[in-house]
């Protein structure tokens, strides 16, 4: 006769947390998860990685414990049957077995940890936003009235037309893959599956956005994606190209700065007077760029102790191997005016989502990793490019 074990919500939560913590410890990635927690990857509550009484358990031990906690006598089960029953056992309104939830809990934390720790650069010059659904969402910029008109001797005050505005749209899509843990890996107690799959897919999710932003920037020979008017984002008609190509230098950067400052609002009445804050360049130009930005004097030859007119202009210099050649990009502070926006589905947040099901293509269990986001170039006034020399 089977014994009945009642599992309370508190005990269940403790079990999921403790066993998940032990799986993370066994994966060898606990330190990475703890570092990610300090960066806020798991919310304000952080993460607890003390396995407590569950320390030392094998995957077979966990599967047996899950079954026995639900009143199933698993003492004489072979390992193959043990995992099959543990993956399929559901009670009450549960949509997944306890054992599957334990695996998912650990996998999700490893995934988010790798996602949070993967080095990316797009956040340094792009704005991060949200949209409510997958339909195109508008981003609006309004014009200005310019200055007030003179009032004549008759005292007549003229009507002022409401200035036109501009609208751009951003849409999101879904990127994803399926990762699977085979029954063989479970039987073999292969914890490398967590190390290899979870961390690699977390990194892949982060790099997906990084590569997407630079892929858009590289389009049209580095002038960015084609806009609704048929021209690339950086175009003479938008006054965001320094037509005088110049090598990376004090004089060249100063000329780029002037181009950005001369941009006007959508109605053409008022100078926006934006200033560059982030320089984005190919990796080979990074060293020279930092020297120029930090130097007290102009580094150009034959300029004996001439003050550096662009010293400290950039709060950040992003040099990346994802760009080649000599073209440089100057971006305004994205918190003030963003040229590029990366938007995420509001209900999903900015992190990859993990959905679970019992494997059909494989004999085991599968998780679908998806990321809902979109990239759009939204304000040409907030960036300037120079082809360099």
C-alpha cells in the first residue's frame, strides 16, 4: 500500500528552490549566477543558492523524490522507468510534473545568468523601450512654433499654425530555438547538459540583439537601413552626414559635432542643438579615439600645445569588431534623444522566455527559448556619421 505524503505550497516552493539551487551548484556555474544576481537578473529579490538538505542528490534521486512526494512508490523502479514516470506525473491543476519544474527552475536561472553576463554594447547608444503587442507602434516627434511674431501698431496678434509632427513605427518579432534534454542524458546523470545548453542559449539570446543592431547599421554600405522615403537612415537629405570625410582627429570630430548641433526640429523652426555623447567605431580605431578624447592638447602633428577642443566630448567610446573600415558614428545620449530603439514585448520584458513541454522529437524533455523584440532607427537627428579616411 502506497503511503500518502501531503505536499503544502510552502514545502513545494522550498523543494523547487532547494533542488534548483543544487542543480546550479552541480553545473559549475553558481558563481556566474551569483554575479548575474548582483546585476539584477533575477529581480530585487535576488537568488538563493543554498541547496540545504538536497545537497548531494543525483538526478535519479531527484526524480525518485518527486514521485514519492506525490505518493508514488518509486523504490523498485529502474532508472529508465523512474525518469519516464517523473516527467509525466502531474497532480491537481499542474501542467508540468514536479521533476520537470525542478529542471526548468535551474535551467531558467542559468539561462538568465548567461544572458545578463554576456557583454553587449547596443545598450550604450540605443534606447530600450516596450510595445504592447506585435502590431506596429508609433513613435512621435512634434514640431515647434519657433519665436513669437511681432505685434503691429494696430495691436493685431496673428494666428499661429500648429506645427506638423513626424511619426515613425517600430514592430517586434520573435526569435527562438528549442533545446532538449534527452532521457539518456538524465539516466547518465549528465549535468554537462545544463552547462552547455542553458549558458550557450542565454549567450545566444543576448548576442542576437547585438548582432541585429549592427547588422542594421551596416546596411547600405554603413548608412543604415532604408527608410520609408527610399533613402538610407544616414543621408544628405537628413543632414546627418558630414560630407567632408576626414580621418579620426580633433578637427574631424569637431566638424561632426557641428553637423549634429545644426539639426532642426521637424517643423524646421528651432535648432535642437544636440551634442554627441557616444562614439561608435570599428575596433581598430578605439585606441586613437580614446587618446583624442582624453588628451589635453590637440594630438595632430604640428599643433604645438594647441588645446584639444573636443576633450571629454564623449562619455563613452564603443569600439567593436562588428564594424569595419574607417566609418564612425556619433550618437546623442539615448536618454535625451535616441537614434535607435530596441523594443521588447511589454508582457515578456527584456529577457528570453522559457516554455516547456515533454519532448516529441526527442525522448526526453524540451524547452523553447524565445525572445520578443524589434530594432528600429527612429530619429535621424540624434546621430551623425563620417566615412573617415
